[in-house]
């Protein structure tokens, strides 16, 4: 994720069913979860093998934003302080693939010395061995600011001097940067009306993107592909919000109305191509999730709370009403995540229920659990908000009112762990596993 600062989950190895010829002579460890607290300025680490909270780290404020880096080991911490500080937590989880399973080694967790600051940190994307931190900048009519992208090299995070590059955005925007590999970086293009600051009703959301060649110094980076012609539906993404990727295919949520839909961007080596998939009706998506497999899923509606879910097949000729799933009981989509294999979707709604759906060939509810007490799902709610994160074949949900973290197996449709933890757990982070 792309993704705005949103909860993801943090590294777990789980054993697959193995025949005698493949059996191990050791136990595969499940790993750890990192979670924030609603009331206290602290991050805690839950050991999924012992069920104990083993480590804690102070942070400036409660309920910090968390996202997991592409290596499944490091957690990006958006502290929420006035300086726009972002820190990196090393969970200590090291995974080694053995083909049929992953072995997990638990090293000592630590908060890295690296500190990144700036104006209004927002979307964070980790891919192709990099972490892209996007700083939106301040509203232009309020004050001059420093919108930028900070690129961190994942492999160097453990060193004394992690490698980083700063690219200056030409103007403030609620934007995104996506590492594309092979010296390519996608960046959003600021809305010129918003950037001028003369029309305070103008949206901070971008209408398009450029792909930059990142060879040389950042000030010399030049676009090699552009999707920024608002006169052409397939060459723009008005009021962009929401992104997810399946390998080298990226899907972006664009505005509703004429020319609206999701923008599909494909990469083939150093070549790029983009086209638009129109929405089935007059609604739009603003948050997109993906795992593996063929499909992505977005929320779907005209205004918050979006009360439906939209299945997105990037290779389909079109989207249809059959791709739309109405959320039960007139509720908003709230929190949803796609399983690692891309076959199932977990949806946590404000009534406290976790519903598990089969995504294709047709939407089908497979199970429903009373996971947590009912809660306020509105953005910025002051009351404690549970959090959903998918890790491999399991959905984990924090329950801040009862101080627990619960697991639900997406394959067997059975409840797994139900662990008491310290404080009021909210946002969960960690990394994906193969199990």
C-alpha cells in the first residue's frame, strides 16, 4: 500500500501440511505482532508463540500510525507529533524461505536511530527494496512548506548510515510515491489550482502521475511516462485516492462521473501502458486492497461511509454490477483486507462482526464472527477503534475495550488465538507470511 498509512500485519511463519519426505525436525515459529495503544504513548510487541507481550517502546503520542515495510521485518511508525516525525521499528523477525515453508528467527527488536521529519506525512509505500515516505506539505494558503518524498533503502536500515534520497515535490499535494524498480519512481502530479492557493475549495488530491528516471541526482530526474492529461480518461486519474498492486500491475482509485473509474497501469520491462476500467455505476472507490491472486478489492460509494465493496480484476474488459457487494445492515465498508492468496476477503464492520467472503467467481459469504463489541468506525473517532490485519491465512483483530487480540483462520473458518494483552490495543502491524 499503497497505500496511505494504514494498518498492515507483521511476519509470521506457519507450517504447511507436509508429507513424510518433507517433514521438519523442528517447530516453525509463528513470530510477532506490533501494536499501538489507544491511551498510552507506547508500542508493544506480542509474541505469538508464547502469547506474552515481550517488548515495549515509548512513542510521542498514543495511537500512532503503523505500516509494514516490504521485507516484513521493519515497521514504519508515523508518530503524529508536530514535527511530522517518522521512525522505523526493527521487529527482529528474520525469515528464511525453504520452499515449502519459512523459518522464523527472533532477534532482539529495536527502534532504529533514523529519524525523518517533514510537513504532514501521509502515504507510505514499500516495494522493490525501498520505502517511499510522502510528505504532503501544508495547505498553500496557510504557510510555505516543504512537500517531498523521502526514499529509504531497506537493505541499509540496519547500518549506522542508512541510505536515503529526498525528492522535492513541485507543490503541496495529498500525493503518493511508488518505487517501481529499475531506477523508476512513480510520483503524483499536484493539482495546479490547489497549488496556487487562490481557490481554497480546490482539492489537494492529484489528477495524474509521472514516472521518473531516478538515475543521477534528484534535481535531474526526468519523466519517462506521464498520466496527466485530464482531457483523456485513460491518461488521467482525477481526484486520485486509493492504490494497490499485483506484481507489476498497479490500480488507482479515480473520481466518479464521466471518464471515471480505476486506472490500471502495467509495466513490461521499462515500458508502461495505462487504461481506465469504468465503474459499474455512479459511485467510486477511495481505498484499494490486494493480496495475491487475480483480484483486488476497493470500498465503493459516493460519499463516506462507502457502503459497498468492489471486486477489481485488472485484466477484465470491464467492471459490472456483479463485482459489487453491498455491506450488510446498511453499514459502511469500514475495514477490509484481502488474504495473501487473493481468494478471500475479511471485512470488519461497525457492528463488531468479522465477515469472511469468497471473492470469485462470485461474491459469497463463508462465515461471520462476533469478533468485537460494536464501535465507531468514522475516521478520527475519539473512542477506541479495533483494527483488522491479515497475516498469511489468518485475520487478526485488536479489541481495545477488552484488551485482547484475536485470530481467525481464513481457510478453515475457525477462531484461533485469543490473547490478553496490555493496555487498549488498536493498530496492528507486522509482515505477511506464507502459511
